[in-house]
C-alpha cells in the first residue's frame, strides 16, 4: 500500500474539482502525482482535438482550463491534433454515421486552433502532435493487430452503437476504428492521463486497455469533465447550434451579450466551469439567488465581464458592458451601427442570412417566430415580408445585432 503524502492529496482534490477520475478517483491521481514528483518525471497529459470545425467555443475551454492547472504544476501537456481521426469523425453521441472530412478540410480547420487555445494555455510549453503522423503510416498487418485487441461485444457496449443497432440504424465498420485509433494515440504518445468530456468515457477508457495490450505497466488515468450547456440551458454547447454557442472568435460585444442571455439556472455552473471562483463563493451565490437577496442579473453581469475580459482584455469587456447596458437595459441602439445598402427587393429571411445575422433560413424563421426580429422597434411576424430599397429603417435581430437599411 502506497503512503500518499498530504501535499499530493490536496493537489489531486483541487485537480478533480468538476471532474471524475477513473479508475481510483482522487487517491489514484494523488499516487500518480506523487510518483511523478519523486522520480522528477512530469506526467504526460493528453488532450485530443479533432479539427472538424474551424473555431473553438467556451465549452472547449472547460477541458483547456484543467490542462492549464496541470501545466502550472509542471506537467507536460500533449495537444494531439486528430489529423487522421477527424477524417472519420467521432461517432460518440451520434445517431447516424458522420460524414467524413477530407485531408484539406482537416488542415484548414486546424489552422486557427492553437491561436485560439493560446488564450487559455501556454502553447509554447506544450507538445503538439498530429496522429496522422503515425496512423497514416500503419501497415495493414499493424492495423489488423490493433483491431485484434478489442472484440465486437466490447464495441457494442457503447451506448450510441447499442442504440443504433437496436433501432436498426446502420453502423459502418470504419466507425469502430475511431475509438481504436484514439486509444492507440495513448500508446503512441505514452499518455499518463487523458482528458475529455463525459461523452468520451468509452473512448478514453479503451485507451487504458490498449496501452496494457501494448505493454504499458501503469496505464493512463481518465479525467472526464462536464459538457457545458449552450445559452439555451438545454443542449450542450456546439457549433451545430450556432444561436446557442459562444465562440472564442466572437467579438467582445457578442460574447458579453450571449453570456447575459444564459438562464439564471446556469449562472453558478458557468462560474464553476469557466472561472476560478472558489467553491465557498459558489455556495454563497446559490444562496443569494435562492433567497432573492441579490439580483441574478448583477451576478450575471459580473460573470459576463470576467469571461469577456479573459478573451478580449479589460477595455474590450468594459466597452461591451457599456454597450449592453445602453442597448438592452436602456433600450438604445448601438452608436457604431452598420449601414447596409439595399439594392433590390429582398425577402426578410434572405436578408437575415445575407447579413449573417443567422446561419440559415430555418434559424431566421425561428427568430421571427420568437419575436426576435424588429424594424424600427416593431416586431416582424410576416416571413414573406419584402424589404425594399427605399425602406430607411433599423433592422434588429435578437438583442445584439443591428443594421441600418439605406
């Protein structure tokens, strides 16, 4: 029985805030931390990222912030770009086969990843690797050897595969290779701990099994972190639902405004997952909100400023807050509103898409149905409305998007 020193128990307890560690929890993590210190061998902390889309959002930063904690303790973070796995697409949580990406799409999407991640992590001190460097070089016999480490029965214990099979939905053979490839990455980079969202339980635990199969004596621990809900408070934050997603590439104004739109029930969850606010402060916030001793809007305003400042600086956050108070609280219109020249008669749905106020006509329809589109302050309900060149009015979509039609 290993005697664990208090120093490392405390480190492990801090690191496991908001996280689940398998197997063994806090004690097993403390043992790894202590052994790393005693042998002067930093732990190798793995985070795999498939560049299936070009930008990251606040949901991604939940894991990135945890990586930062390990980095501050002197451990080596290994950022693994899924150049090979992204071409398959992770089937986790999916009800149907994901479309494959081309090599060119993967490379294009990966370009901005590290620039965005540098807002949270010290990228210069990280080890950056691409699994295409070893997975694309595997021979067919090596691939068969890897496939022989796992049974079909094991694969079918995954909830998404089991559900699709029960519903008679197709499961392509190549989808079985995604978790295998991700697991082999842990062998290739000799990972000690792998981080991921709670939807990665099967994939990350399989990494342990594959490491053992390839001879690693002390396989990786798995640290799983919560999936952050989008601004609707229901669905996990994802670029699939742009209207509820807060991207790291959002302007300070948009980031602040979106954070102010989260439901009150998510305030302390966002504080917990996206800031360094202590547990004591979080408990007090919950009590204050529940007892109505403080206006939730004030706590939310502080949260929005804190997060926006992290990504856009104090000046950007101050300006965003000032504009939000003017536009939303005081029912004003932004000073720097853009003028848009209308050249010809345009349907309101097309105009909203053309102005990039929405991603699609479907989203435009939902916004109009919800009373979120206005002309000079008057709500629009007619989806067949035609905007004409002589219509000199202010178009508003949602609470934060404006255009002066000229």
